[in-house]
C-alpha cells in the first residue's frame, strides 16, 4: 500500500467518524428543540386544565402544579419523548401560570371549606 493510499484511507475513516458524530449531535439538537417547541403550549394547556379541575374539587397550588407537570410528562411520553430534566417542565408550568393569570382568574376555585 502506498503512502497516498494510507492517507486517503485514514482521511476517509476520520471523515466517516466525524460525519456520524455530527449526524447524531444534530439529531439530538433537533429532538431537544422539538421538545422545547412543544413544551410551552403543553404547559399552558396543562395549567388551564389543572385550574379547571380546581373548580369542582379543592386543589392546593402545589397540587395543581403537580397535576400540570404530570400532564405534560404524560403528553411528551405519549409523543415518544422522555424527559430527564423535570425542572424544565416545572419552569414551563410556572411561566405558563404567570402568563395566564387573567385567563385563570375566570375559573372560581373550590375552597377547602366547601
């Protein structure tokens, strides 16, 4: 094997490895971007659903947040995504709650007393 053949073989091998690595990284980034693109609307819907649930039964703020987080995790899981960072979902839920305070106020909440 000549020196040029060795160099070409090494370059092709390195190039193949780099392309494979970059392809997997791009795929991960697209998947992560997809999750964050759907996370905001899912969080908004989950917050509204939890607030509506509080109309018929008493739920503390923590219980509503927990319900909303579980709803988003289930929706993402049903779509084939797994979330290892629960904090990202909790942050999206808190942001959705803060942004929708006026909308949520139209749902009178059941109190502990009745």
